[in-house]
C-alpha cells in the first residue's frame, strides 16, 4: 500500500468542503467552530468509508486540489474569527484537525460506547474546550525548538 494517495480523493474532499461551507456560512466564532466540527462529524457518520479514506497521507495532487484548498480556507476563516494571528493559524489548524479527527476515530471504533455519559455529551465538552482555547490563543509566535 502506498504511503500517499491521489485517486478520487479530491471528490471526497469536495464533499467535505461542501458540508463545511454550508455549516459555517454566515457564522462566526463559536457557531462557526461548531459548524466546522459538526460538518466533519456528520461526514464521518454519514459516509464512514469516504471519511476513513481521508485518514491517510495525501499526495501533492490532493493537497493542491481546489477541494482541499477550500477546506483549508474555511478552517482559516474560522480561526480569523478568533483573532488567532496569521503566524499561529497553522498551529491552531493542526490542533483542530487532531482533536476533531482523533475524537471521530475513537468514536468510529466504539471507544466511547462502554461508559456514561453518551458520546454526544463529550463531543459538546470538546467543542467547549476548543472554543475556550481558541479565545485564549497566545498572540506571540511559538518559539522554535
């Protein structure tokens, strides 16, 4: 199996981009964050095979596709509403992607099925935490290691 793919990935990204665009349209701040996260979650729930296919390293053709650039631009727009400085947005976008996809991966395999409260309650708390974190994002650039 190759370590990256091209295939029909732009169409998968296109479907996700359309969901995100609809979910964040006319929203700012927390409502836009919720829309972004929920678009990912509904895509993962409604189209589990397509979502799972996106969970691997993308090749240059996919990364450069209009659909992938749209997802990045929409995520960046959500972060601008939080006044995350441009130099910090890549870090914040990585945090969002890691948190959302990590949650969805664990939910997908049933990791949250064995204990109360329901996964929906934890999902809401995750969005609460992301919102609070983004509102408090540091304005100084991250120090290089």
